[in-house]
C-alpha cells in the first residue's frame, strides 16, 4: 500500500486535477477585478437565465488554469485570443443547456448508482481505498471533502445522461459506412499525362505592348503597401532587471533567510513489515494483529539479517512484501505521520518498535538516508542574484510602467523624455499595418501597429499611447516618415511584370495542349501516350496533385475507361484516364477499427444535432458577438490613458 501511494502520488494528483479542479479555480487579482468591474453585464441567456460577463471571465480563467496545471511549460498566451475566448463562451452555454435539460428531464444519479460506478469504474481505481471508500487524504490534499467530490461526480454523471441515450443508441448503417470508407480508401488505377507550366516558359517571349497591357490590367497587384519609418521604445522587465545591482550583504541575507531552498530534501529509504489492522476493525481483531506484530518484532530483533525474508512471508503490504518490505526513498509529507515520524527519528540500520497507523502495525528498518546537505553560498550565489534582481524588478515594474505611460502621453511630441527618464534605447524600424512575417518583440504586436497607423500618429506625428506588447512589456512609437499605399510605376516593376506575364502565357500554352489531349482521349481512350499505370487513393496519392487526385476519385466510374482533365493553376494541366476501380485494401482488424471510428463519429454528429435542438428548445440567446466582445475584453486589459 505504501509502495503504491509513494510511487503514484503525482498520478493521483493529476487525476484529481482533471476530475475536480475545473470547478474550483482560485482567481488572481486581474480576474477578480474583471469580475467585479462590469461582471454583471449579461452576455447571453439560457432558458431566460442570464449568463454574465463575470461568469464568462471565470470560465475562461478556469480553462487557462487547467492548461497551466496540466502543461506547466505550455505557452498559454494563445488562450487570450478572441477566438478562444469565444469558444469558452460556447462551452459555457453548452454546459448551461445540458444542465437545464438535466433539470427539466429530472435526470439524476442515485446514491446507490453513484457508489456502484465509483467502485466498478477503472478510472477511479487510483483514488479508491481497498474497502471501496474514497481516499480522503488525497482529496484533502486538493482542498476537497468527500461530500464535495461526490456532488461534483454526481453532477458530471447526470449531465452525461442528457446525451448518453443518443450516443449509446446511434446506428451507423452498413451502406453509409461502406460509402464513407470507400470515399477515403477506394483505389483507382490510372494513367496520366502532365503538361507543366515550367516546360513552356522558354516558348513565350512577350512584347513591350503585351507587358504594358498586362500591367494596366493588373495594377492592383503592383502596389506598394502603406508603410512608415518609426522610432519606438520598449519598457520590459528584462531591461529593468539589467539595471539593478544587488549589494553582497543583501545576497548573503537572502541566502540565510531562505536556507531551505538551498538544502537538499532529506529522504529516507526503509523496509517495513505491515500487519494489517484498519482503524475500524473490532478490538479483538486488532489485539490479535498486535500480538502477531510483537512476535515478528521479537524475531527481527533476534536476527536483523532475516528482516527481508520475514517481510516476504508475513507483510500484509502487497506493494512491498515481494521486495522484502523495501520502499523507495521518501521525504516528509509522503507517508502517514506515525510512519514518517518513526522513520525520520531512526539511524541507518536501526529497527523500530511497533509503529501503529491507520493501516495497522509496522515494523521498520531504516536502510539509508540521503539529502539534507546545504549548498555553499558560492555555489548558489549566481542564482540568488538572479532571483533577487527578478523580485526587485517586479517591484519596480508598476512604478516604471506608470512613468512610461504618463511620459509618452504628456510629452507626446518626442520619445526623448521617456528615454532619458527610464534609460531606454531608441530603436528604428520600417513597418506596415500588419506584422511582417517573422517579426518578433514589439514589431510583432498588432496593437502597436494599429496605434502607429492611427490618425493622430500619422497626421500629428505624436507618440502612440503605451501599448502592452507582451507580458510585462510596454511600447510606444512615433512616425518619422509615412508613405501611403501607391501603385508602383511600370519602370520600377517591369521585370516583375514580365515574369508574371511569361508565367501566365506559359500556363495558357500548357492548358491548351492539355485540353487538346483530353479531347483526343475522350474521342479515343486508347490514343496517345500516357504514363503509368499507378494505383491511387486519398491515403496514397502516388505523386498525383491533390486537385487532380480529387477529380480522379470523383469521376463517374460506371463506364471505364473514364477520362478527366484538371487545370492546376500556375502548375499547368493534368489529363488522367481511370482504367480500373479497386476495393479498399484493409486487414480485417483495420476495417473493424475504421467502422468503429465511423460509428463514433456518427454518434457524435447525432449528439450534436440533439444539442442544437435543445439550444432551440431552451432559447439560447447571445446578447453579444463573442468574437467582438472577446476582442474588446482583450483591449480593455491594455494600459489606459492617465
């Protein structure tokens, strides 16, 4: 038992996070302020009951926290996009619709069924005690009581019943399955001829008149985008940290005050013999267990070398008995307290007296001790300095951000005042209204570029307001030179126009010859030379361009050979002749798996249709456009004007 708990602690915690935490998320300061400021605004209604902005924000914060906990190293900035926030609202409305249906249809889970499911379902095996009860210690470690866990589980199981009947009874007719799998996996034997644009480039030589005519008919394609040369400054946490120097005495003080951080965790590796006697057993049973444990203790003390053999034969802990009672290294907090206290009071080689816990009576032999050593100051000095500078930078950030915001606004005719005040670097760049491919930092911020190309910045050459371009990053810019979008003169783009025209004319030649070959094959499918044969399918295109492959597979195969021609745009033209239709080639187990997947997809489709019907029945009403509202919420988080 102890072996299991120690080995699977992280797994159990992760399972509890998935099952429980989505409904119990602690908000940060920003989430709390959003909830209280305008959080009562109605964004949607379900069955006449309002869904507020605060509830939407809370649900989104839960999603962010869930990702953060499940993937600590994941970049969660993408979750702040309007599209993802809109999906959060849709998910919240779905939950409300299903909860309303559950209530209207009087769906619930009885105590008996709840207990039966908890005992029998493998997904709960990790948090069940041997007697079928929930492990309260694991729940308590997550701030949960057994009552709270049961209520959440009952709610989840009741919600599943709303669509459970639909998904469980969905039927996927064999004809539909066959057609769907054929559409994906049917094979066709084809021969083809390709007329590639590149093979015709040398055959065309456009005249000056043709070049000029092409330019005039495609002027919109030869325009220079609006652009601006800007100066900009960036205030970020890294820059503030770079300017901080920490006295040596402060570093040593931090080292002394945080000694535990620089001390390796002390761990103990014991062996133990467990004579099981749960806390609720009858007194006489417990007394018999104690007597048995005392007898074993006497044997162990008489012959300490026989501990492992006695553990194999007598221990009631199935997780460690086979290993002679051996347990892995553990630190404080991993075992029940009586066991832990005893192990940490012993020296290697010592054997304890009887240790009573809620599981029974233990005899412990301490095998080894590791950890507990404190790293010297010189070894951790660099990391301490980094930590202290980071903390000081965070403390100074709010003041520096306020100074930055006020200065660029109040002295908007120049960036020099804020550069001098905060010791910033002036940077220069050429930008357009949209971030350039590969742009990084402030230049990748659509918000900053939107401000740069605002009327005030363009006409009056004023600083933009401070714009949040990343976590703990503010930027401001001003236009040095602005150039509106314009059509480029033919003289400047003549080479480009000529190359475009050559490609266009070569493509036309390729298409013309391809269409001629198509007409020839339609008249006489056996005429001309074609490459192949090759057998193609959607999963094995064999080099056939996607557009041509789709045409081949969509062609009427009722009468073979069948001929198709496909224009590939700038790539040219393909003519293909379908000679044979071959059945899908699958092993029996693969065919069965695909049929099962199709059936699951069919069930999901029916469940979604049922949900849409419920949405209409319970009158889901969105009061805002989710994308627009989410974008506004993101914009509201940007620094405001002073």
